[in-house]
C-alpha cells in the first residue's frame, strides 16, 4: 500500500481518445501547485476507440495516472465506483474526460470544500455549452429529480464535484446513481454545497446519452432514490455494553 494522497481525480473514460492528452495537460497546468500530492484515477469503461492505449502512453510521462480498465462497458456509475475504490486521496474530485468540465475549476472546488467544511461540493454549469435540445432534456431531468427527491441541487448532471473520501465509502451505488451523488451523500447525513463552474462544448467524440437514458431513466432512478430516502435506516444507539 502506498501513502495516502491529498487528492484523487476520478475520471470515467468511454471512447474519449482525442480528449485524453489535452485533459491530462490541462490537469497538470491547473494543479501545478499540488504536484506530487494528487493522482488521476482514469477508469476506462470498455472503450473501443483505443482510449486505453492512449492512457497507457500518457502514463509513461505521467506516473500520477492510475488506470483501471474494465473488460467491457459497464456504465458511468460503475466507472465512478471503481474509481472511488481505487482512490488513495483524502479528497476525491470527479470530472468528465471529454473536456466539457474545465480542470481550472478544481482549485475553487477544493477551497469551497475546505471553507464550508461540507462533505461534498457540487459544481453547477452557469453557461451551459450544449445544444438547446440537450439543455432542455437536462432541465427536465434535474426538475424531476429535485421534485421527487425534495432536493435543491441545481445541476447534478454536472460531473465536476468534490467529496471528502469518507462521504463516498458507504454510498448505495447502482447503475444511474452517479447523477444522485449529492442526494446520496445527504441521505447519509453529509452536507453538500454548490459552486458555479465553467462548461465547454464537446470538441472530440460524442455524447453517450440521449433522450432515453437522460430523461426517462432519470424519472425511474429518481423513484428508486425516493424509495431509498423513505427506507433509509435511522437509529440512534443509546448505550452499548460489550
Ligand atoms: N462515460 C462512461 N461510460 C458510459 C458513458 C459515459 O465512462 O457508459 C463517460 C464519458 O466518457 C464522459 C462522461 O462519462 O467522460 C460523461 O459522458 P458524456 O460526455 O457522454 O455525457 P454528457 O456530457 O453528454 O451528459
Ligand atoms: Mg460531456
């Protein structure tokens, strides 16, 4: 076992070949002050475009990259879960591999985590750089989630978030739950704050989600989370006499 680190970036990668070199470069630039104190946990989610080879090549120059490669595509939540399992940092920052999140926002997220003392900080995209069709889908999905789960999270579809590692240890993760991480953290008693972050258009590769898995799945998943919220175990131990 190697020593714990200050920070682990957990990044799901599914067919993002052309984005990866730029991403690693941008992270390096954004976190120069923290060099040696962070790792990049890149989880290749069964890419078929050579993303894994690109990651392996990048790792030669960047030993801070830790690669977890899935045998086949298992979905974004599975990729996050495997990344959380591998992470050695006290703090975990999640972000997408497609350059839509800007690594330059990471220091701000970390200082908000520090300042607020919260268990997690969720980014919300102020100026969303996606098609109006996709923005509409995402507005509906966020609305459904917040309504059904009595939540106030502005933009849980934004992957850029920071977590204290303890807050991630016991989360009930199932397919689709990556969009409910702030709610799941709150369900376990953790506090979550939000900060505005930048957003950029996708330059290379394409989105993995459409109407079906963005909007309809959001509804079904929000009902599942609602069930969990209702059935969450709540007890206080008065005494224990071992
Ligand atoms: N992703 C993944 N497995 C999947 C789908 C997506 O690891 O089955 C990754 C993808 O490579 C990207 C992130 O999750 O890094 C977000 O995906 P995408 O950009 O397609 O989502 P959008 O921005 O369109 O909501
Ligand atoms: Mg994207």
